[in-house]
């Protein structure tokens, strides 16, 4: 698990971390440290009592480093990086060139879930903070809609037929439903998010036609 102590970040590598390059691993550790610091501070002082400077200080980074990853203190609290939906849309386009639209959508969503913190305690802290601060829900919802809209637009371009947009909307909504379920499975059973995502996807593809 990731811990912050006197500005030092100590991270137990998960199985997925073993496949990351050193530079990307350090970036992930830094993001996790800032995300944790932001959540801890809001939990202690409330949203209005937290500044970017305080988050950076507790995480042991500079404010410049903070803004390399996050656009606002709220984005660090929620875990929304500066890339947003546009980068996800571009990743979807690139993946589709190699894998086709269907598999590309799954690949992009799996990569997104793999970048989330693996620390269950951190995810539980986020849930606690979100429950205390309703403003964060509106920000999170707005970001989610933006990402979904971008993915639908890109997928519509990639699919054939007059019903391409309708199919794209359905595919993206199913993808996010799978992702939400994977988070739930990961939390309840204590398994890694990627493993939970693969399990839920296999279940959806398999012979369990609940819907």
C-alpha cells in the first residue's frame, strides 16, 4: 500500500506495477501521494480549508509538480488528471487501428482502471470524503460526462452504419457499468482492479444472461 510519512512516499508494488517503466512508476507513486494527501487534508479540515500548497507540502512535492498532474485541488481530491476525456479519446483512436473498435474500448477502459490506486484504504477514504463534500460529486459527475461524451464521439466515427451513434452510446455505457462493477468486486473481495475488470468482462461475455 502507499503511505506518506514526512513527505516520503513508500509504495508496495502491485502485480500491475511490475510491468511499468521506472519513470511511469514514479509518476504513479507521485500521483497517489498527492491524491492521498488531498483526501486526508479534506477529511481533516474540510474542502474550504485545503490549498494546493498544503497538498503539495504533505505529499512532499513542489506546487509545479502538482500542476503537472492536476488542474485544481478538487481534481487531486477526486483523482481527475489534467488529461481528461480528450486523451482517452485519442487513446481509443490509436488502439482501434490495431485492435478494432470493440477491443479498443475494452483496452482503454482497462488501462484507465489500472491507473487507479490499488490501496483499498485509499478508495474507502475517498468514499468517506465524497460523502462529506457534495460539491465534489457535481465535479466528478461533470468530468464523467465529458469523458463519456468524448468516447462516444470517437467510437461513432469508428463504427459503420446509420446506427453507429446508438451503438457507440450503448457500448460506452456498458463499458462504464463493467468498470463500476469491477470496482465493487475489487473492494468486496480485496483483489486487484485489473483482475476484477477481467473477471467481470468474462462474466459479461459468458453464459450468465441476467440482462
